[in-house]
C-alpha cells in the first residue's frame, strides 16, 4: 500500500504558520485535493495555491469564512487563535492569565450571588459607577492588562449589587453590570477568546434588557449582531440589525437615539461588506455619515464612539474588508491627518491596522509595517493579538527580511529569538 503523503507543513509549529498553511493542514485532514477546495470554495486553483503557500495574505474575514464553510471548520482553526504571547511579553501573559477569573465571573451570572455580610456592606453605587467608568477608560484605550486587573472583582461586586440593592437602584445596577460585561467581552474578543466573548455578549443582552431602557436594550443587540457576523451568518446578523433600526425609528428622536441608529448603520455596512455586497455597504456608510452630521460632533453613547470621526475610520475599514487596497489608502490619506490626538486609542489603532493591511494589498510592505508599528504604539497588546496583523506579517516575512520587521515578528510570537 502506498504511503500517504506527509501533511503539509507538519514540521512547522502552528503559531509560525500563515493562515493559508493552516488551511492546507485542514484540507489535508479532510483528504481533499486543492482542486476540490477550489471547487467547494469558489476560489480559483491558483488562488488556493497562493494562499496555502503563504504567497498571498489570507486575512480578509469574508475569504476566511468562505473557506471555513467549505471545510466545515471554525474560522479560528484557520487563523490559529487564540495566540500565546512570546515568553518575553510579560504584559501579554498578564492579560491572558486574567481570563480564567473573568470566565468564572461570567459563569456565575444568573446564579444566587450568596454574598458575605462584608460584601453587602461594601456595596456603594457611586463607587461602582466610578469603577465602571475606569474599566471603560481601559476599554477605549485597549489597555488589556489594566482591564484584566480590575474586571474580575468589579464583575463580582456588580453581580452582588443587582441582588441586594434597593429596588430603586436595581435598574442602574443592571446598567453598570451590562457595561462591565461589555468591557469583558471586548477584552476577550481582542485576546482571541471567541467562546468566552460570546458568553459575555449573552450576559450583555440580558443585562441591558433588565435596565428597562429601550435604547440601552437595543445597544445590547448591536453586539449580538456582531456575534453572527463573525461566523458568517449574515442573514441572521442582518435580521437583528434591521429589527433594531425599525425599533429605533419608533423611539423619540434624541442625540442618544441618533447615535445608536448611526452605530447600527455602521454595523450593517460591515455585514454587507463581508457578505460581498459592497454597494449596500457603502449605502449604510452614507446613512451613518448623514446621522453623524446631524450630531455635530463625536459622541460616546453606550460606549459605541459614534460620530464623524468613527464614520471616517469605518470608511477606510470597508474597502479593506473587500480587498480594495487602493481605495482604502486613498481614503486614509484624507482621514489619518484629521484624527483627533485624544480620540480613543482602540479606534485609532484599529485604523492604522486597516491602513497597514491596505498598503500590503498594494504591495507596499514598508508602509504596511510602519502602520502596524504605529498601531502597536497606541495599543500594544491588542495589535499584537490581532489576527490580520499576524497573517500579514507572516506573509511579509516569507517574502523579505528587514530588521524592524523581524523584531516586530518576535513581539507577535511569529518567530523565535
């Protein structure tokens, strides 16, 4: 009996593989040929070969999702998430080590809190508001280490609060708990812990509903739609978004209502972009832009950072999502110089990651690296854990060598010293 060929890249650690090389491993486990993967996914045989050999970046979510559907695997099997920080990244390990305590707090949701007398006596609504504000500050900075330090205890205290505070304070306690869950969700998502982030999102939806505030409840569905978007369930994500927009039209007009409506149009634009519907994506982006203009400035209702600045950032993200590098760079040339220096680091770092990806699509890897390094200066851990940064840098390193690129790759954990 002839010996079966060795699995592609079998001697290479998973963390050092490109997404395309991991794709080849999954395909081989299915005992599929490249031709069959081409047929099942709808991509050409030439494209499949380029992806698998690491000559073409497999960083776009819509492409990854199409391969994942064809192979019946989870997208993270292709991206390799979650990533382990390199040994020398003490902050990265500190952030990862806090996940277990956050997960325990998420699992306790809905269970009797059974607080001690000391915990009950320590409940202070004003103090809890200040602590939630601090956690949201870390969230907007993508300060994952600081978030990991404050969230476990904060979640516990808020879970106790919703059980023991007077009825008059209960809705406010649920609002604070929802906000803390959102902070946990964002941290877990950035660390590539998708299942834990989904658990946190479920807690957000429940808690926002308990506030009794229609707008706050709808804000929870903004995150819920993102869960379906992330796994390529565009129809379900669209149904949630459309339902929320319908409900918002029934609500009285206010800055908060306009802000939330604009945020949902941005989410709709992303959903259409990943569903390969660029015209619909641009339509929702334009609607969001008009709403931002009516606000007259940036707002941060429900921590969604809606306004002219965020719409401008999304205007660069959308062409990146559909692989239009030149258009993304063209738009970025107008957007980047106008970004306020005090705008949320989370948003600014995401912008520079998108710009770096766009430069790579255009074959300008020096500019791509500079953009990634800029993002890293703004949000070190979030940038180093970003799947598109991992993939793009792996492909760049396969094609060339540069000292600063190699040093950055070490911080990402893509290479060994």
